[in-house]
């Protein structure tokens, strides 16, 4: 019940009637102007309403409420023209990849091997293995460079090399190095296309690369990715492991059968030899590893020339547990480099003046990350030469000159 006085009630009623008359007048004026009634009110402007197009279905047929939002024929034509212009840049990039593929494919081979089975099953004494390889010219010979594990334990007659044009050839000789998992086979034939190998290590993280090989037996497959890391070491690989490691990591898809195939940069140069994958499923999961080309060619040239690999020898024992606490004891901010825990008497390191507790922080002009890094660099250092060595000792950095000898030369003395 309204407890206000009759006079107050009548005044309120009069005010309400006045508001209704004013609103009606506003609506009428808006209608004459051809706009929604609330467009002239004090609230948010109303969107202009458009009638639904009924022409497509007839006056009484169903209508498409989204038709006004769709592209017209002229708008679609303009959009096609824009897409065509923008596609030209991408097509130039794609054309570069096609040219690279045309250049590199003839240099890549598929390898099939039959070898004695390590664990005979169902009465089978042999097993088949497939891989990839890349053709090169080394010391005047035509060779196929691949992974040792692809051809290891196989006789020459049980190795078949299939070229890009479908021809099959047999190797006449083979060599291998267990320390790097590199294998080399000499082949003879006409119209053999050698690959172009990078002259030095120019690979950087983020570089675009192609991996070419025979994943799952699908020969001459090409995948694209980037270099996602460098200097990967201490990986558990293959039979007996690979001692000398300095892998390039890539997300270019590498699968079983890619082993021994090339990793190629955008200039068509081989920058690595695909070797392994990190996978829980056995297939590519975006983490593949390739041997960098300086190590590949260092080993390949020696195998072809002498049949073996002579590696530099320092004569030091390295601290594999070098940590932050030890580094601080030696006056270092962080544990970087390779700490020497022992020196062989009469060794190159002894001749250079290296002593226990020295931390080798540079070798032949290259900064050292850790002990595995030093071992990898020494493994690809030519013997019979003198190199510079940077050492941290007594809170100071000193430079030494070290004559490098091969382990065989040192042990034969």
C-alpha cells in the first residue's frame, strides 16, 4: 500500500505521463529520420540493422542469416590477388629448397647390408640392416662415407650400395673408426656425383638444415629443420659407445635408416653426418644428432690414406667430477674448462709445463667447456705440430706452447 499523500501521488503520476509523452516524441522523430529509437537516447548508440536478403531463396523460402557477412565475388577476387602476391616470396624460398634437393640427391646413397646376427633368432644366423651414405672424393678416390654401425661386421660382398638413379654397386674396400662411428667405403663407377663438404665448422644454432637419407627404407627422403644445439656429448650410442663426441643437434626429422646420410646447409654443403636419434618410440621425436663435418673429414682422410686414425695425445688425467666447489677453491667464479688431476711423465703436457690443478680453458685457440669438450678437440687435432694452450693457475691465466704427438708415437718410446 502506498502511504504517500494524494498530492504527492498525483504529482508522480503527472511526471510519469510527461516522460511517456517525451519518449513517444523522440521515437517518432527518430522514425522520421530513419534510425532506431534509442540512437538519440543517452545510452550506447544502437547498431544499424540490415534486412536479411531473401532473394536467394524466394520471398517465402528459408534464408541464410550469415549471408551479409560472407565475401562477395569481387572481394574474393581481390583476396586471391593479394594471396598470389604474398605467395611469391614463399615460392622463392621453396624454389631454393627444390634446387638444393636436385643438387644433393645424386650424392646420397642407400645402403643394404647382411651381417652375422649378434643374437640369432628362429634359426636365423644373419640379420639385415639398412642405412644411408654420401659420396665424396678423398685423396683421389671416390668413397661413400657412412656410419660404422651400418656396415660393421658385414663382408664386402654382403654390402649393396644403391645410387639415386637406381644403379647398384659393391664397395671395393672399407675402413671404419669405432671412436667416432664413421665408416668409409671405396667405390668405382661412372657418373658418380660427389657432394660438396663445408670447409670448416660454420654451423650456428638456428641455422636451417636438410637431412637426406633412407628412413625406414624410403630412399632419398628429404626433411627440413634447424640446428637446435651444438656440442652434445656423453651420449649412450651403439655397441660399445662412441668415445669422441661433439654432436650437432637438429629437429630435422631423422629416423632409423637415416644413419650415415648428410645434414646439409642452405648452400648445399654437407655440414654433418646423421648418426642417432633420441626417441622413446623408435621414430623421430625432434631430437637427432649428426657428427660435425670437421670430425668426419679428419677421420675420413686418415682412413683413406693410412687405414687408421692417429689422434693427438696430451698425457693428462682429467677430473670428470670438476664442480663449483673445486672451482672456488682454485679461485674461479664457476667450473669451466678441464681440470688436470695428473700428468704423465715425459708426455707433451709435461714438456709444456702443465701441472696438477691447472685448468685448461683454451686449446688451439678454442675455449673449453669441460673435459669431454677437450677430449673431442684433441681427437681431431693433427699430430706432429705445436698448439697453444690457455691455463688457469694461481688465479691467473697463462699461455703455454705444447708439442702434440700421437698416442702411438708416445707409447712406442
